[in-house]
C-alpha cells in the first residue's frame, strides 16, 4: 500500500501539499456534505457568504496553530498544558478536550463511516441490506485501520491528499455538470443575507468548517512535517491552498444541490438521498461523481477524526505522541471501533450526537481563547501574534461565542 500511494501521489503531483490538506479532509466529511446540500436545496445560493466567512475564519485560526506547532515543536494540547499550569485550569481544559474531542469524535466517526458506506452503495447500486449495513462500514473501518496502523505520518498524509483530490474532482465535476447561475453564485458569496428560517443553517455551515479538533490536528501535524521557523512560508502556502480548496468543494456541493432541488419541492433528509436524486436531472454521471465524492469525504474524515483525537488526548495528558506508539494507537482504535459500531448498529445515536454538539459548542470558543492567549506568550518571541492577527482572532472568537450560544440553545431544545 505504501509504494502504491507514493507512486500515485508522485504521478499526480500531490507531494507539495502538507498538513493543511488534513484539515480539509477533516472538515469536508459527510456532515458537511449533507449540511451544504440542505443549504442549497432549501435556500439556493443565498448562504454561500457563510461558507466564505467560515473559510476565512479557518485560515486565521489554523495559521496560528501551524505557527505554534512549528515554532514550539509541540502540539496545541502540550502548549495548553504547559501554559495553564494551575491544577484547576489544567483540569478543566483536560476535561473539555477529553469529553468534546474524544467522545465527540467517536460519535461523528459513525457518521464518517456511514457516509463513505453510502457512497459505495450508490457506486455499486447495492440494495442488499446485509451488505449495506455490515460489509461497507467494516470495509471502510479496515481501510482506515490499515492507514493509521502504519504509524507513518507521510503515508497517511499522502493517502489523504489522494482522497481529497478525488473528492475535489468529483464534486467540482458535478458542479460543472449542473451548470449553476454564476451571477446568483457571486451574489450569494458577496452579499450576506439570512432568509426566513435559515439561521440554524448558517450556524451549521460555519460549524462544520471551523472545527475545534482541527486546531489540535494541525499543530501536531505541522511539527511532524516542519522543524524550523524558517519553514513557516511553506506552511502558510500549504494552508492558503488547502483550506480554500475545501471551501470550493463546499461551494460546489451547495451549488449542485441548489440546481437540483431548490424550488422544486424535492425533500432530502440525509446524504443517502443525494446521489440517486441527481440522476433524473443530470444523468448517471452526476450521480457517480457525487457518490465518489461522498465516499472520499467519508473515508478521509474517518482517518482524520481518530488521528485528531489521539493527538489531542496525548498532548493534554503528556503521553507519547508518536504515531507508532501503542498508547497513541489504542486511542485512535477506540474512536474507530466506536464509529464502526455506530455505523453497523442501524441505531441513530441522537443522545450521543446531542452531547457532541453541546461539547463542541462549549469547546470551540474556549479553545480559540486558549489559542489566542498562547499566541501572545513570550515563548513565541518574534513569532507571536501581531495586532492584526489578534484583531482577526478576537473577531472570530466573538462570532464563535454567538454561534455556540445558539448551538447550545438548539441542542438543549432537543431534550
């Protein structure tokens, strides 16, 4: 597998990408696919501005974590543990990270594996209930296990670059086939508006892009790849290519759903509805491309979610963060097993997803505040935040606080 992935990456010219693509792989999962699709189906192109804001916010925060990881050669978890040395502050931070990222990622991992499985079902036109419920999720789990078990960051990175490339081509080709109205597209991007009933969809679009565990994932993966502050320009270049690519994918999904479903009284309630529903409008090619994109989105997120949980927990608890360490592997194995169990059970884990939503709603602004505090510490010397970076960071913090409040109100409303 290692030689195959390396050869494909070299031929496609993918070796210039780095940890930024892991962030893209993480936030473009089945949850993003269905959220973006519902935004397009229900509100057309009117909410594209929310995606643009989310991409810019992600770039602001992820640049800080990449800089932090490279300069300190430590992940965000280690830096939080060292900066907040008071036992109570440290204990609260550890509790939040363990509950929201480890348990939350376990819940979302079920969605990642289920989404990838739905893509395979559509590609192979499978209608066998046993195969759909058991074979595809287990196969996705085995592929993710094999990649993570190698313990080799470069191999995992190249595999995810390949999957994100497949996902990008799939969704962008579907976007081209559906031929959206470009005037409406640019209007939706540049003229913010919130149609009636769209508030929660705006929150969801931003929330699926600005993801708390990506801050841990990026800092740890950046210090795996780059060892000197002199390499910061490479890290920024990687980030400025990878994150906008994720934004383009999300925009393509919204536009595709808007072309297919907006104003046509066609309901979609899950990712399973997307690929087959495109066929009557745009032919079998659009369905296949969408299915391939859904598969790639699911399996790439199925690899990054356990990896992020392991980086976060090992950093907070001061454990070995080497990818081939058995303790590190046991953490991602737990997340992977939870995901497989959820995906094969047929049970909709509403209470678990509710907990994950509440935990992440609390975690994002707190982790953003921790990050801003650390990025102004003396240990970063000349690499600490300047006033512009702080201004942008605190703007993102203020908006995430508002969104978290609305998210928590929505989550408690489900009780």
